[in-house]
């Protein structure tokens, strides 16, 4: 079983819609959860992080964490073509080491 | 957040040679890491660069192949030794937090070094 799992996609959503990206993790001791956006040919860019159960909102982005079910999700409201990228879920335990999922490719269509 | 630079940004190397990649941060940071991202894949942690001591390597990565230095809190190097085509990848350094600041383990990545081995 992979430590951090994501659907590779592509996930296609129309402009203006909500994009929902999901991630599950296997280590119950995981403490911090991150979403990175990676444009083709570029390095990952941190867009959201969450540590506590529940929702965390930042602009058009909402991260949701459910530790009992071991999943974390990212919602992107009012999706724009510029949101088209690969979204990487990453998880850390007690040692600051990031474990990445394989990423979900998002395509926002006009 | 800190500004992170890497040199070179890309290189094409011959089999059997070595390449040293530099990572420079504009402020002191507590933790520095080196990752590899192979074509079409996600990121894999190679090692944690420890200031003033030997790096901590992840399973599958060894010091002889990927020697790492970190002489101070703003700079680190990764050498890819005795390269083969399988080493063709993007190599990324990342940093966690400014020295003395509170951290929730957020990591920020440099722009990466695209390596092609012929």
C-alpha cells in the first residue's frame, strides 16, 4: 500500500466550477498535511497546509482534514484556467520528512 | 518566505562523470533537503542535509553516490557521482523555516536542476 495516494487524473472541470482533489494516507501518526501546485517544468509551490481536523480556507482554496478517515482534500472554488496544474499532496510525521503522493493533474476547461 | 536558488538550472552530462548542484538560500534556515523527481513521477526524498555533520540518507540512497555538504545555514551541495542515464531527473532542494522561527514543517522548494545523462 502506498503511503500517500492520489488519483492521477486528469480531473477536468469547467471554468468557474469547484475542483475537488482528494488524498488518503496510511500513517495514522501523520501530523502535518500539505498541498503543492506544480506547473509543468516548474518546482512545487506550497499553496495550503493544515494540521487540525476540519476546514481551512485561504481565498479560493479550502483544505479539509479528517484524521479518523485518514484523508485530506483540497477544494478550489471558481476554478480558472490558470489553476490547471498537477496538485501534490504531502504528509509529514514526527521527523519533518515529506512523503508525497503521485499528484492529480487538474485541467480547467473554457 | 526565503528565496532559494539552485545552480546549474540544467545540464547535460556524459555517463561516468559527476555533477555538483548548489542550493543557496537568502536567509538562515534550520532544515535543508534534497529531492529527486524522475520524469512523470512525484518527488522522492534523497537525504536531509545536516549543518556541520553527515547527511541523513533515505532508503535506497547512499553517500558514495550522492555526497552532500552543508557548511552553513544558507548553503548546501548535492553531487551526483558516476552518473548513468537512470540518474536523469530533476533535482530539487527544499528548506524548512527560518532559523529561530516557529515552523509547522512547511517546506519551500528551489527552482530545480534538470539533469540529462547521455
